[in-house]
């Protein structure tokens, strides 16, 4: 923003910068817009912009590894930092992101992201190189009236304040030291949804389950958080039980399933099933619970109120026979009691009829691959009763597959691509929630599998290299970043 309150906006797809006068919705081009390129009249994926009191614009020309200066009304820019070739010498930049003007010193401060440093370049004519003032994976910069700067560190996921000398710093916002403040999420594993559209996410890092109500940007803790025997240690899957208004949780580290009432002020859960290496949960119309046991390579059914389970799938040791499972992650069950299991390390989905001694392969050929007749490490799955099909998180292929349950179906179809799906949940209207392990978010897709909104979490605080990818390849941000804020996720898995 300039002194007149006009807004300057970078457009990465059009490779231009536009100026919007205060109150105006029509912008005027002030830099670039000659298609992406490396000419002096061009920009290439320009990330950020700064403007001085004369209306001169400075642009971080990211993929050209330089900073360009555009005078008011100019048809081309002037290179003021970087050689235009990626490198780590003092005369070079590599994928610069943010920048700011230091008026007092007549210099420009640059996030030289690809070189993991912050550079200062004099704006005096004839300057051929800059100097490194801070070594950090810098993404963003801000300066206060005293000349101290705030630097966002993508690797450490923190914001630090540096004095004028750039030698001392204090953390002003970080991922450490506040893990118990109820404003963060650590490593969410699974997701479930109730009839109201409320989303429940198990957060194994913080030993708790978070609840996201429809339309809200942050969650609340509904189970766990304290480290005691009556609390949670490593919650993985979570299931909403509408009959009892409670959630059932796989506490993987303590080898048990916990029940947690959702009434206000509930602080303790109750042991539901013990001595089981639980990862996935499902419930049938009678309220019976189906639990995958990854160590025994089996699925067991527990009638409501019973602590004793009945074997319904697997249980014949680890293997790839039709009577066996191998690291089965999740389970779904239909109204007939037929069980569908994501047989993860066998790269297939198996169907087990009530009382059957072996299963029937209903999706994939059992060999890891990316063809439409194959799966690779499927994780979660759910039944689409209306379409008589099964929806599968094909995690290893970074897609969601739909497979018809009609006899003879030899291949599926990819309904969502480019998502590291690890968890699924469907509402009464047929829309599905999909957890994306890479973006650390839960997104809602319509029946046509068009993404319409992020309902939990996001990606703005991912690890450094994921941020690089997102910045340089225009991946749409999902929401609120990685870690353990109430409005964030970190590796959500299933539901």
C-alpha cells in the first residue's frame, strides 16, 4: 500500500502487478503483464511487491531470481538485486519471496528463500551485490518504526524479531512452547462427521480429539489433552455414535477403544474395548462396532455393550491369501453386515460376507500400481449406498477412487486427483469430507466431487519444501496452516 492508500497486488498467473486506488475495483497495471518471461519488460511468478513514496514499485521476480524496480509509468523494469540466475553468491538470489524497503538506509531487504537467508541490497546506483544479514528460511518480512524487522521462518514455523543490527532476536510467534494453550493441533490422524456437519479430528500429537462445528474457523477440544491413565495417549481413528451422543476413539498406544460422552464439561473417557491394536472403526445399523487390529491382521465385531468381539474378517495371520489381510487400516460395513476392508499392504479392498471364511476382492488386482485397475496402499474407505459403489483413499497414488460394487467391475475411476487422501466421511447428501495429508486440511466435495470449501485446517505453515512447491507452482492454499492451532491440522488421516 502506498501513502495514498492505494493497494498494489501481484498476480502470479498474469505475471503482473496492479494498483487499485482506494475505493476502486478496477486496477491499473504498473509492472509486468507481458506474459511470463525474463525480459526487462516481463516477470515470472512474482511473489511480492513493495512501493516507495514516489510510486516506484519493487517486485520479487521469484522464478527469475531477481528483484525488479518499475518507475511510475515505465514500460520495463530495472534489475536492482540478483543476477537473474539462481545461485548462492552475494550477487545472486534464488527464489526470492518477500521484500521490504528500508527508507532510512536506502536499501531493500529481501527474503532469499532458496538460499535460506535474508539479504540487504543498497539502492545506490551501481550496486552489484548484497550482504547476508540473517540466515533463515525466510518467507515474510515486516518492519516497525524503530527499524526492527519481523521474519517468518518456514522451517522453524515461527516469527522472530530482529533489532536494527540483525544480531539479536526474540520469538514472537512459534510452534514450540505453547503446545498446551488449546490453540494448536499437532498430528491429526482421522476424521468423522455427524448429521449436522460437525467434524471430529483425532490429534495424536496432542493426545486429544478436536471438534469443528460447521461454518466455524476453529475447533474445540472434546476429548483428552491431559496425560493420565483416564485420558488419551495416541488417538488414531474417531467415530461419532449418535445413539449415545458420544465419540469412540482408537487409543492406539494404549491398545484400547475409548468412549467419550459429548456432554458439556466431560473430562474423562471410559474404556470400551481393551487389548486391541486398533487403527480403524466402523458401526452398523444395530450399533455394533467393527474394529481393525493391525497386529492380528483381522477385523472384529463388538455388539453394543459387549466387551467380547467376534472375528468377521482375516484372523489367519499376515498374508495375501483370500482368507488373509496385511496391515488392514480401515473398515466399512453395509446394512447386511458385509464388511469391506482396506487391505493396505496387499493394495486391494476385500469384501467379507457374514460368516464367510475368506474374502472377495472387490477393488484392485493386489499389485501396487497407478492404473485404473490398481491401488497403492489404500487407507480409508466408505460405502456410497445410493450409487452402489465404494469410495477409496488411494493414498500411494495421490487420488480418491470410486469402484462400482456391481459384479464384474474390473477397474475404478479417479474422482479426485492430486490429493494425498488418508481419510473419508460422507454426509446424508452424499457430499464427502476428504483429509489431505500433504495439505493438512479437510475439504468438502459435492456429489460431483467438486471441491467447494475447506472445513478444517490448511497449509500455510507446512514444512519448508512443501511451501516452496506451493509458492512456485501456485498450489491453492487450503486454510490455516500446519501445526496445532484450533484452526489447523498436521497430517490428518481418516475417519
